[in-house]
C-alpha cells in the first residue's frame, strides 16, 4: 500500500494532468454532437477490427470442421450425380426397386503409401458406415483405388499405384476399352493396356472409367494420355496416363457403393459353372 502512495505522490502532477485532460475531453464530447459522433465512429471501427480478428481466429480453428462438412456435402452431391438420369454418368434410379443404385460414403485417409510396388491406403470408415470389400474409392479429382479389407471403423484400400491393381478404363473420345495397371515406375502415372490397334488414340486424350466395371460408375476421371507405345507382338497399344489425382497428397475421399453388386456377383457365380 505504501508503494502505491509513493507512486501517486511522485507522479501527482502527471496524474492530475491526465485527470484534467480526460475530464475536459469528456465535457467536449458530451457538449458537441459532432465530437460525440466521431468518438462513437472511432469506437465502432476499433471494436469492428477486434471482432474481425477474433472471427478470423475462430474461423481458422474451425477449418477442420468446415472441411469435413464440405466433404459430406460433396458426397451427397456426388450421389445425386451418379443417380441422375440425365447426368454424364447415366445411372438412373431403378424404376422397379425404386431406390438409387449408387450410394456415396464420405471418408478420410489416415495413412497412405505410394513409394513401393504394392501401395495401400487406410481410411477412417468401416463396416459400421456400410463399407465393404470391392467398393470403389475416388477423390474430387478422380479414382483412388478399391476397398480390400474392412474392420468396424476402418478399411484398407488397394491404391491404383499397386501392381496388383487392374481397373477397367476407356479412352473417353473413342470409347475403346483397356485395363488400367501400374508398373511401379512413377507415382504420377499409370498404364492403360490392351487398347486395340484400330483405336485412334492421341496424346492428350482423356481416360475415364469404363462401363464394364461393377465397382466404378462410368466416366469417373482417371487422367490424360502422355505417351503411346505399340506392342508389335500383340498389336495392342500401351499408353502412359498422367493421373489427375496427386496420389502423394490425398485427404478426403468418397466410397462408391453399387447396391446391385451382390446380385450381379451371385448371378455370375451361378452362371460360370455352366460355361
């Protein structure tokens, strides 16, 4: 307490000056509308700047929540696209069963490998969300891979950058089909093989998923033809496809559930013994 009194005594002149200054400014503001409005405006600007900074900080910490929400909205939109009758994917609602054939499940990658011959990803969605083996996985840029194993809350995905991966794809411009594989040479490229020689393929052509696959809807983006090779022994083209996806930098993904796949598999299993 004595230190406080000592401080006031030593700085009494300064404190008196500040008190008189504040009093005079208060009287001026109260007695003149112009000065009062200026003070109010200045206070509003100051408080507005403070609130803006606080809002930016809160927005930054909400980015993860907002990203997850956007991913869920994208999943819903993709489901509408895949099942829209007039969409590029041409997957109408089943007129007999009355339900959408394609369901889209939003998920997130928690582990990703891309520098070994057999690469896998791990996602944070499992059987509790309806995920099953052999479902296709895509991102906003294109295909990612196929579900292999599933637990209650997680699943592993065979990446397109896996030498065991083999996906039906086609040249969008000509509709010529082939098989999409990976030769383990470059994480930015896959190969489309078994394209017939009569196909008019060109550098820059877009490669998309084909209509034969039960896993992926037709016309999901894959990449662009970068180089074309001719196998003189088989007379088939092999093309290097530069992926739209950066497989080294993936986050949110979408799982494609074809609700008719079990019925198709059962029918094909019953048919094969009679071949």
